[in-house]
């Protein structure tokens, strides 16, 4: 389920540039393509990484509860 939602979010910038091309906008510049690439990279490497860190932490805590295991702090 998560992969599907993240894939949809990742497609939003591409959908936006396609809509801009189809609407015959006169203010289209090549910088828009760079912005779309930047948005895709930002979503891919920042937001997905933050989501992974949060979900992995909660998953590890659930596993710890199931195994009845305590974390050892150094």
C-alpha cells in the first residue's frame, strides 16, 4: 500500500509538466524541467528516507515488544 501511494506522489511533478505542455502555456521555459527533476529527487531521497526511518523505528519497537527484549544503551 505504501509503495503505491509513494509512487503516485512521485508522479505528481511529471503530471504537472505534462499538463503545462498540453495547456499551451506561453511561459514554459527549460527551467521548468529542472524544477521537475529537482522535485522528483527531493521526494525520492528526502521524503521517502524520512518515512523509512520513522517506520523502521516503529517496526523495531514492535518487534522488541513481541520478543520481550530490552535495548542495551552504551
